[in-house]
C-alpha cells in the first residue's frame, strides 16, 4: 500500500498545520519563504516536491515529437469543426495561420499538467485533495494572449489539475457546453510612443490605398530602418495598424451548438490524454475563433490586400493580423508570407512553436546559417545602424569599469510552450545554479556583481538572489545594451539574444547555463564546442567561478587574444552578422515585389 499524504495542487494554503503530510505538485506551489529555504538548504521542511517530468531531457525530446504529431492530428479535427460551425470550406492552412499558435499552447499546457498528474499517481494510489481554493467558474479566453495569461494563473491551473484527476480516477466524460462561462478579457495597452509610431507610419504610407506590394507588422526594424525600407522601395510599403481586444467586448458566448458537435468532428483518440483533449477542447476554444470570428474576419477584409506580408512575431499573438494573413491568402493567389527571426545566438533543438513559422511562411528569413529549404539568411533586423555605431563609440570611450553584469533568466511558473529549455519548475534549478555560483566567487569579485534580473514571470528570481546575496547590486538601466556597454565583464544565463548582444558588443563574456536542459540545434555544435574549449561557455559553476576569480587584466588579455576573437568572428558567420546598411533587406523586398 502506497503512503497517503495530503496533496496541495497549486498553491500553498495560508494556514498549513501538518507540514509533514504535505505534497506539492511543483515548486510553484510554495510560498516565497519556503522556496528560498529549498534553494538555500536543498531541503523543504514543509513537505515533498514532486519530481518534474521535464527533468528528463530524453523524455522531453520524445514527448515533443509525439506532441508535434498530435498537434497536426488535432488541427485537422479543429479545421473540420470550424468549417462546419462557420459554414465555410477552407483548407487547413487557413485555419493553421489563425488558430495554430493557440492550439499548440493548449495541447502543450494540458500535456504538461497530464504528465504531472501521471507522476503523482505513481506516488499515490488515491491522492487526497484539499478544498478547492480557486474560483469555480470556467474561464474562456478571448484570444491567444489572454489564453497565455489564463494558463499561467493559479485558479485555472488548480481547476485543470482537478479536471484531469477527475477524468483519470473516475473515468468522467465531459459534457461540452459554453453556457455560463466567464470570458477573460485583457486590453492590450500600447505606450504613447508606440501608438504615435503606428499613426505616423500609417500616415506616411497612405494607408487608405486598397492594395500594397508589401505590408509589415512587428517587423523588428526600428523606425529609422523602416524609413530606409519605405523610401528604398519608393514608399510601396504599408505599416499594419494595431487593433486591441476591445473588438470582442460585446461578444455573447454561444450556448446551443457545442454539446452535439464533438462526436461529429473529433475522433476517440489513441490514448487517455487524447480522449481528454478531444472531449474538452470545444469548451476552451477562444472567443476570437468562434463567437468573434465574423467580427475578426470583417475587420480583416476591410484592410488593404498585399502581395507580401512580413512579420517577426505578430503571426503568433496578433489576432487581426493572423485573420488578415489568412484572408489575404484567399484573396491574392500568389501572396507571400515572410516570417523573420526575432532573436539570435543558439537556436533550441526543439522550439515551442511546433515548426509553425516554417508551416505558414513562403520564406523564412533567418539570422543564422540556413538549414531548411525555406530559410534565407539576412542580417539581423533587430540591430540597425545607430545601435552598431553606439557600440563602437562606447568601445572608444571605454572607462573600464569594474562592474560584472550577471544577466538572469526566468520562464513562467507554468509551462505553456513545450521546448528544450528551462521551463516551469526547472526555473528553481536555474536559481540554485546561480546561487551556488555566487557563493564560489571571491568576496572582492562578488561585490562587483550587478544582477540584471529577467522580467519577473512569477518566480521573483532577482529578489531571491538579492535576498541570498545582499552584497550584489541590481541593475536599474532601462536597456540591456546600455547595461552591457557599461560593464567590464558579462555573464549570461541562457544561450540566446542577450548572449548574442554581449558578443556583439565585444565585451569579455561567458555563458553559464544548465546544459542538460538547454539543448541546442546541431548546426551550432561546432562553434558551441569551440566556445566551450576557449572558456566562453561554462556548464560547471566551479569552472565559471575559477575564471571570474582571475585578475581583470588576465580576463581582458584572454578576450582580446587571437583565438577568442577568431572564434567570435566565426560565431557571427553562423548565427548572424549585423550590418550597418539596409541594402540587403531592400534588395530582398524588391525581388519579392517585382516577381510576377
């Protein structure tokens, strides 16, 4: 007979008396005090933490491949259902553009919770559950972004875990109905600067025209670079306007259609998990794709058409832009969708978008060395002329400050994308690593550490490290680039954009990361290995600490040495090389526009 303990699903009760009987599904269930205790002392007085299923890298890769296949299977069923509901006959590509990003995070989110429950059931035959702490209403997201917010809330997760336990223990079949459901609404508020930019860009490009050769949305080109594109193409370009979630404000949830539709469009599923998803999905599809579809489509049709649509990330989150891309492809037979990279350095082996960008795009402009047929390598669009000039000016005026910038990393408390990186409870391993690393530094070195915490996504990693190491400082500069340029040495925690920027600035830089979780794509293996051999990449806290404890002069000589600088040059040849000129981009856009 397996041991029985109390199971606290998501959040730690305020008045927990029998701590020895507690069992938590993840580190996200702990109070801040207990989380710090577990990091500092490697134990938890308040009970036991369930081992996270994402801790096994091989399982993660196998699970990803399974989910990719299940996503495609689910997309076919969702396409059939949506065509029936909206009385349309559209191919799977149309719906992939619109609903694909949400369907990916929906499947990934529930699979993560499902696997967590699987681990729980291995510990207990019949786990006890306490009273339900959250709200009892079922919440329906408005769109992709509100779904992300919802899936990272304690209330939603607590109910999701209980739903899965109910299904698996009682073989409960869900009755699908959207009646009396609460809609989560979140207005996206853009800054005044961003709203003004949109108005100026739309005005410059005469947005009242009905057709454009090229329309851009969230291109990652800064304003000056965009102007160069506009005038380089003879102002044949338009800037896509912003629309906010208030367009769904008056939507009423459909309460008559769904109960009888599941069996008509969704198969039984090849596993319990698939059965669970197919029985629940109609209850959870965001408003934008069902009750709000006609509004979204009408707005998209009122916008100008374009031969070429270009974006770096609006294809993921911006509902009206996704509807517009899908409708534009229906209107213009030879329309082209170009999706650009929006970050650099070492690409993950498995990304959380299930190859969505490759699936929807005609061309994928990438920073790194191409490895797929659709890939076209172009200079990073995120780094325009004035930023490169700023880096060079700063290098000339370098005052050689003693600040050592530690750039932190933090992902959300709950997984919503499935990839090979540090996710959910693995964030605690990231904090533990940096805590142990700081302890190994000489006091004279540690006092020069300036921590730039990643955006707080629920863990408060910056506050925790500051609490454990009061002698370190917190970086308050607005822009990462300014922080890098004003530091003597850079320590990065993850192998992506911040690491790219640090190497670009040509400051002594090391990468200290959890290699077992950050699995990178094979195209980077050669330069990755060289960086490890040269001491730029460290996977051991002891080796990283030994390196930082050296005199600054030795570190400067190491970085400025021929072997490191040669490797740095090879790095940019593979991951992307910033250029001052926009000429390659203008030539690229001209080639698309001129094609017949």
